């Protein structure tokens, strides 16, 4: 048996969906005004073996004029599919692990306007082989928001200095997770990470922000923190915004590090 690769597919219609897997924001926002919109990311780094929980929050989509669109036609479908490493990932392929849809009774209440957004759907499922429950579910919460903000500024300074070696060292837990999650050699993931960070630095990241511009957010029961800027902007992005640097941090070996 090879190393399984799991993809989670979410399709929404006439609403906005936010999906967390074991507390992690796998799909922060997916919005549709009428026609279905779907996204199917690989999710191995966010799986917890026999203890997975998906939490999907449905809200009203925002129309072009800034007003909330009607919610009465809101609908969604979600599934997790298992692929073998090297398989072609395409719609309808792979082995179904679990399927979730809007319950008929709840759909009818939404249609009648009796159930207003937000609507939250929770669903449990299990997967084999890939299990990060020790990090996502069992690690002690980290409560020091100021320390997270301070670490964010440290990462900003390393980016501003173009210190790729130091950044790669901060990303070591992420590299380890990537190697374990997808069954790849550690050195391959480390080299890919180094190349990606070097390219990001060469493209001239926009780093003209200070601590007051940060909006750090807790996930996974405060076990992992996301680094954002106010207004939902990514922590760092290349000039022109074509490349975005999304960073999640947590304590590892008594120090904050980049973990996803």
C-alpha cells in the first residue's frame, strides 16, 4: 500500500462557506451568488486519524453592490476522497472517504426563511495512516497573543533582511510536517521550501507594516495561530500581490516556529 493523499472538496451555491478541519481554516472563504463554486485542496497536514471533525459555516454571500445576497437558495456538498500518491486528481476520481450534504429538513427551513445564517454543520470522519492529532487536538493551548505578535515581527524582519537561511530554520516544523504528511523525503521538502522562500524574497515582499497592523488569530483551540494583517490581508505578499505568504505558528521545543 502506498501513501494516501486526501483531498477535501467543498461546493457551495448561493452562499458563502468557511470550512475548518480539526479547527484549521482549510477553506477560509468560498462564495457563490448563484452558480456552484468548488474548491478541492489536499488536506493531509490537517488530518487527525480517527478523530477528524469538519465544521462548515454557511453565511450569506455578498453581492457586487455590497449587500447580503438572499440566503434562501443556499446549498452545499462536501466530500473527502482518497488518492494514492501519483494518482491523477480530477472530479469524480479517487475513493470516497466521507460525504456531507445539507439535511433535507434544514434545507427546507432555509427555503422557507425560517433558518437564518449563519448555519453551522459539523461532521466527524476517520482516515487511515495520516494523523496529526497530537498537534491539532492534544497539544496544550498557547495563550500569549503578544508573544505571537512579537514573533510575527521577527519573521517580518528576517524577510526584510533577506535572510533565507534563518527563515528556513523557522520553517523546520512545517518542512517536517510536509514530509510526513505526503510521504516525501525531508530534504526534498526542505529544498522546495528554501527555493520558495528565496523566490518570495527576490520578488520584493511588501513589508511596510508594524505591530499595530497585525491581526493574529487563534485556531485549533488556540494551539495554532494565524498571522494576518488587519482587514484580512495576508501577513506578507509580493509586490503587486501576486504571491501571498500565509503563515501559521505554534510552540515547538519551547519556542514559536512556523508550523503550517
